[in-house]
C-alpha cells in the first residue's frame, strides 16, 4: 500500500503566474493519486502552521519574504518557485524551478526588431533580492540589443506601489516623453506594461505608433482589459508547476536533498494591438510580410510574394535583407517554425494538422526542418515544453 503524501502548496493565487503554476501542480497530483494537498486561496492564510503541521513536502513561491522566512530550515523536502534567479538563490540551499529569463528577453528583442523598430527601452522595477528576475531580464535585453548594434534606455523608477500611483505614472510619463520615437519597449511584467500604457496616455503618446509595448506573463485580465490590448510573452508557468511537483515527489520518495536550480522555457509571444504594427520604411517589404503572415498556411514561396508586391524575386530579396536582415526564404522558415513551436506547446493538435497550418507540404519535411533548427523532434519538443503533455511521474 502506497504512502499518502501530505503536501503544502504555498502560492499567491491573486497572481496569474501562481495560478498557472497551481494548474501544473494539480495535474501532477491527479496523476500520482497519492497526494493530499493543502492550498489556501486567502493570501493571509496561505501558510499552514508549519512547525505543527506534519506534512511530507512543500512547494512554495518564495517571492514573499514571509513565506521564505517560514519555510527555511524545514526538515522536509521543499521546492521553490517564483522569480528568484540562480545567483540570488545561492545562499538558500533550496531546489528551485524557475522561468527562463534569458529566453524571455531574447524573444522580446527578436519580436521588437522584427517590427522594424530601432529605438528601444526597458521598464523594470526597483531592485531587491525579490526582484532579481526583473534585473536579469533587463541585463539580457540590453546585452542582446547591444549585440545587434542598438542602445537601450532603462527605467526602474522610485515607486511601484499603488500608494504612490499618480507620482509613479507622472515620473514614468516624463521619462517616456524624452525617449526617441517610435520606441520599442519591453516591460518586465504585464503589470508594468500596463503602467507604461497608462503613462503614455498622460503624455499623449500613441500605442503602438509612438511606443510599442511588450509585457511578460500573458495575464489575460491585464492584457485584454486595456485599450489597446497588450502583447505579452507566455511563460511556461504550468510546466514550472508540473516539474516542481515532479521534483518534490522524487525528493519525498527518495529522501534525498536537492539544491539544483532549473529553468523552464517560455511558450512564446501572444501578439496583440500594442505591437501589432510594422515600423519598416520599405512599404513593399511591409506589405510582403503582412501577406506572408496571412497566407503562411497556403505554402507561400518567394516567387508568390514577389509577384504580390510587383517586384522581381531578386529585388525583393535584397530589400528583405536590407530591412529585416534576413532573406525571404529565411523569414518564411522562421515564421513557419514559430507557428510549429507555438502549436506544439499550447495545443493538442496532431502533428499533421500543425504541419498544414504552418505551410509545410508534409510532416516529414516539417520534422526535418524543425530538428535542424531546434535540435529535437516535434514530439520531444512537445513533451518538454507543453504542460498538456508532461513527462510520466516517477515510479516507486
């Protein structure tokens, strides 16, 4: 008879990120069937009396200082989740599953560059031990832009709490008004992206024409309940929850300690109105890119694109390279692979259907392209990146 494991899941369910992590943990708990989970949705009561509670393991969001103080030193297995980075965790000695901030920042840079933007900024928050995730995204975003030959302005501000709402927005609006336009801006989170949007209104800046805004979390409330709607990066939060639960399960079963820090890649970018615009000066390239996005599933090729914009294929290829730094063929391949990655990670669609939607003539052709670019098969990518297809739980 298997032992029933009592597990405390300590999350802030007011945060969309934590709710998605909870979904991943729940999926794992349903699969193993021998977990009894303590999960409280009231932030003031989310901590059990840990010194009196006779549980077997804990998954905790350590971004809350009160939670971190309470769980440190517990004599049972624990896995942390949240915004800590590797260096910030070095002194904690806790196993941790986190989002991949490097990939998130690189996705943001690529997305804004593809829009044709040439002026860039990052909106972060004041630095502390509990905001190291925002600082890491800032560092990578700036470094990646520097490699591409561009500078990046940075705003962190003095305020981040609603208590200083007007002062915060006034400070941010004054900074935005001084930046060159059009501006491509990455915000460290959807909440911060919303601050940028509201500050733009205060200084009469148009979105995306003057400031194209990209956030992180894909929090549907934050992104959809504003105008214009906000583009955002979907983190692999459900997969973080699933992997954290799987790691805790192994620690409880084997009674081994684990202090490893591991990351889960983001799912991809959800494009909405705040970046839905091309800032390229070449009108024919802009029209070709728009046509390509609309007809990608039709197995479009370079000759068809050139005919659509009434240019020779050679001339259009030259103008593609000048405008976006890639050939027509390379851009078609990039768009197709982006569609494949997104559908593998976010849907249960058969691979044959995904190949068709991405404009491939066959599954074999798609698989060959995908393996060459990503280094793994579509099936392996789906298993590693989709919480809909998590790896099997460990056996006793």
